[in-house]
């Protein structure tokens, strides 16, 4: 029974509260009440306020709700609104209400948008927002006013809650692209004239997409804004920030840097003395600011994050007078594992952001330099240690930051690691700043390598041979943005070494390879200078390079080149390489190779003692198959590893004049060869070629494409070749052939391996032989049986056309002349050396006619090594042109 009674009372109370709340809300729609509430809000915000409508709820604590709300701006700061909110909810202070005063307690702003404006004198519009603590004197109000029909006492706001807010920043009429978004928290008055702040937000930049911008939080307490925030103690933290997004926020550009940023700053200002005179404008209270910024896991955008990525802490203590356009940093300290940089700075933003930093008595560890270098350079070995320190006394200024004056000094350092053949010793370093760059005095860098031991030594003794280079130069910004793109630089190097391979290993370990797929061993002496401009795609090198007994393995060659004493001269107009006794392609070379345009084609004038054509493919052909010699003789086997240097081979571009004492195209031999040669990738083209060939002359052109399916093409002319000397070079014809021959020949072939090459050979030509004779064939006997006037037994000339294809050589309409008669031959010789020819007499010289029934028609059959001469019965037959007789 009692439970039902209490339930009834609760129901009655709820209905009563609902009715009272609804009735009060309806009453708020009246003009007089609206004016009164708006007047209270205007007294609270200190500015004119516009409200769409009011509501009241007694159920959640007698709270007024106004929506939407717009607070006007002070005209001296512009015409745009000061504050807008979807809704403003305000509770009543019951203690004030009981004492007869109507005051709002906590005010909640839903999705507010606040414009913070700074004028030309350095004052902010927010300074006149929160009213000062003052006696509650009444303000006379015009009763005829349509806006405030009552006498209103100055109001006090005790707490402001913000949810989903936004804060925009303006300098006069110019709005900053940076804003605060998702502002949430509270501003609460915990004592007269003291405000407790606890706000959290995230940063936004218009037009820039930010993904991991982190969280910005402001905590602390300040004095009233009318007192210009004095006294104040504030703490600002910015955590979980992507370094890339921080750079995009500040500079609207991605500099390719990745990592994490955390900022923790504190600021305080003391209360102005009660009897102090006001500070002259625009100077204000002196703020003391201190804080630290931490960078972790810094690395380049194209590299994965690693535990070895660098970290750095930046600490500062600064002083700033409110309203001033500059700040003084009395302590600036940068800490890294092996470095400690400290100094002072001034920051001025009256005409853009222009810091001025002076670092003195600071130390930069080489280990930190290597750590930062590794974080932005791929393929740098993790097994490297760089010892040493660099003293820093430098002035840096402007934005972007540039070196103004100062110096860097070091006693030297040492680079060690198991990936190095020997430690690298760095000598004393001296550098000075100039025009935003650094000029380095020559620094000696040395590698000590153990000399090989004599074979007769029985004890393990080693000596050290110094290998030293002096390096100097300068690095300076490119004039646009020093953080983007490569800088300008100049460079000089002078020195020598007996083990160039050690230096190539160092460059490889530092991911600055001096070679691209090639390697070298031997001695080197250089004296070079270089200049590079950011706007240029190339670098100008001047000076000389001398090699001593160097063995070089090039990516597009399958065999190493031996370079006893080459000399490279680099001038402003060209690069000239002089070769002496160079071993390559199975030959000894000498001459010059030059290039006028960096990165352009090479020209050459070379001579060699002898060249075996079959060596070319063994040197230049793809490594995944045997060379030409191995394919022709069927003695080679396919190599196991495929070529990984096709791109390097494709970059070959050279042309020039070539002289070779002897060229071997087994079993043939050319002497005193002269020709124009062009190499483009794996393509070889020979033009205007001339050579001596077995007592005669040869001329023509040759093309070869050394691809996975290589192709060869020859077009040439041979004049007055001594067939007896030619036969001596061919084992199957030795001492069996004589005469003088001239010919025009075109031959082409392709494929890998002897069977494919032989099967693919095609071509044609014309042959003219004077006084031909084959010792194994007794033509005299055959011809003497033809009548009463026998022939002397040999031919005066032989001439005609031949075709190559189908695995053999075919001839038709081939004319043979002796001293009195004329014959025509046709037939075929296979590449297997099988002969099948028919020789028939003609009625008159130069006239093709039907042969008489005569035993003068005969056949040449058998093989090249054992030919047979066979006569036939007298059968009338018209010789068929262009078709062999079987």
C-alpha cells in the first residue's frame, strides 16, 4: 500500500515538473522574456547576441537552452561574427537566485565556432570577452529600448563547456589557413579573476589532407582577459603527431620525412603589480616559455621504419612580450645520442617567419651523422660505425634556414665495419659558412690495406701500404627551397691507391656506389674537380685519372679487361681515354676513346694485333647461353646463371675507326683490317671495311645483333684472291685448289648452336675465277675423249651465280672456259661436303644451246675430300637454268 502511495506521488511530481517546464518554455517565447534573457547573455559575453529561440527544462536541472546563437564582433576587430554555436545551454546559479540575483552558472556551447582576431596593435578580440571582477553596481537602461527593458547588473560566467568546437585565427581581415577543430573541454572560473582551462582539439589546415595530426591539449589557469591573461600558467601538449603531417601543416608541403613528433610547452606570466603603470602599446606582459619537442623514428618516406632510426630532443627557454612581433630564446639545446648542440636564438615574424639561431661550443657526433644518413639513404650497411666528433660554431638564419657564418672543426674520425676491407681513417676537417653554404678545406681520407706476403715467407708478416686521397669542396643551396631537391655542390679529389677495390667497397657500403654493376682491382691515381648545379642534369668533371694494372669486369662483358696503363683526361669539351697494351676480346689494344657530351656516345680510334670474331659473342653475348665459338664447335655448355646486366649492355653507344692487324673468322683470316665500327647495345655494325685476304683484297660491311637469338649479316666483295693460299687455310682443300678468284657475296644467319646456324645460312653471290684448277679431278682425260682436238686439261676461267640455303650451295648457268671450248655447270655442294655437279659443253662461246650427243657431258660427285669425275652417255638434253641435275 505504501509503495503504491509513493509511486503516485512520484508520478504526480513528474507530471507537475513536465507541466511547469512546458509552461515555462512557452513563457520564454514572449517578447519581454526573450529580451531579458538576451540581455543576460549579452552581459555574460560582453557583446550583442542574437538567438533563434529559447527552451527551458526543469527535469535536467532548470537549464535554459538557446539555439542557434550568434555573438557579434567588436567593430574594431571587423564585421564578422565573434562566436556562433548550434546551441547554448545555461544553468542557473541557485545561490544567486535565492539572494535576488539572476545569474547563469555553467554555460555549454554545442558546435561553437570562434574567430580569434589580432589587430595591428597586437591586441586580441578575446581580451574584451570575459568581464573583469567588479562590484555589482546596477547599469541604467532605457525602458523604451526594444533590446533591454530591465536594469541589468554586470554578469559573471562561472564555467563554459565546449563540445565539437572550432577556432579560427585572423590577422586583421586575413584569415589563417590553420584552425583548431573538434575543440572540447571547459573554461571555469575557480576564483575571482582566475580561469581554469582544460581544452583539447586537433589542428587543421585548409586545402591540405592531414591523417595523423595528433591531439593538441591546453591546460592551466589564466587571469581575466581584460587583464591580458595576467597572471597565467599554461601547459600545451601536442602528441601522437606524424612528422609528415606536421610538415604539411606548417609548410603545406611533404618533404619526404617520416617519423613521430611530440611537443610539451609551458608558459607563465606574473601578475602586474597593483601600482604599476600600464605598459606602452603594443608591449605587454612578459611571458616565460619553456618546452621540449621530441622526434622519434625519423626516416625517408621510401624506407621502412627501423629501431635504428634517429631520435632528437629540442629544448628551449624563451621570453615573449605579449603583442610583440618577436621572441627571444635564451636557451636552445638539441640532444642526440652522440651530439649536444646548444645556443641562443631570436625569432621575428613581423615580415614573415625569420628565426636567427647561433650555436656555439657545440659538438656533433659522427655516429649521429651516419645514423641520419642511413635513415634517408637506402642500402646503407647496418654494419658500419663512424667514430669522431665535429665542433660547431655557426649562425643560422632566415626561413627556410640558411647558414650565415661560422665554422665546423674536427680532429678526424674513423669508419669501421665488417663489410669494409679495412678501416677508413678521416683526417682533420675544417669548414666555414659562406652565402648559405659550407666550404670544406681538403681533408685526407685513408685506407690501410695489408700487402700480399711473399711466397717464400714462412711466418705470417704483413705490411701496410698507405692509400690516401684529399677531398675538399663546397655545398650550397639551390636558391629556391633548400629542403627540396639536390643542392649545388663542388668537389675536388687528389690522391692515389694501390687497391682501388677497397674504395669501391667503401662506396658500396655507404650506398654511394662508384660503379654500376662493374668492378675493378688494381692501382689508381686521380686529380679531379667537379661542379654540379641543381638545375643541371649532369656534373662537370675536370682533371685526370691514371690506372695501374687494373682488372675491370664490366656488366656488359662476360670476361674481364686488363688495363696496364690507361689514362683518362677530362676537359671542358671532351673526355679522352688513352689505352696502351689493353687486353680485351682476346687481343691487345691501343688507341683513344673520347666523348664530347657527358652521357653521350663514345668515339674511338683503336688498333689491335688480332681479333677472333668468334670471341665477340663470348665477350658480349648474353651469359645465359654459350658464346659463338662454343656454339659453332658444339664444345660449350650453357652457363647456369642468367644475365642481370641487360640494361647496362643496352646503354652502350660507341662508334669510330678500327684497325686490326689480323681478323680470324675460322678457318679464314683477314689481314690489315680497316673499318668504321659502331656499337649500340648488343648490336655491332661494321662499315667501309677493307682488308687483305689471301693475296687479294676484301671490302664490305658486317652486322651482328648479339641477342638471345643472335643474327649475323655480311655483304662484301673479294678481288684477286689466291685460291692456292686460301686452300691452304681450309684443311679439306689443302694443296688441291689454285687460281685467282673475285666474288660479290651476301650471307646471313641466325640462331644458337652449330646446327641452327648452319641450317639458317642464306645468301647469294657472283664468282669469277681465273685459271681455276682442282688437282684431284683429271678434267684433261674427260675432255680429251670428246673428239680429235683435245683440251689442255684445265679451265682458263669460271664465272657465274650461286645461292646459299637449304643446307648447301647451288650453282646454275655457271660458265667454264678452256682455251678452245665453253662449258656450263650446274649442281650443288651440301654443307655436309657432298658434291653433285653436271658439266656440259656449249656450241659457241656465250651462247646457250642444245648439247650434242657426246660423252663430253660428265658429273662431279662424291665428297669434297674425295671427289669423283663420272662421264655419261651421249643423251641430247637442254640444260635447265637454275635447277640442279640430280
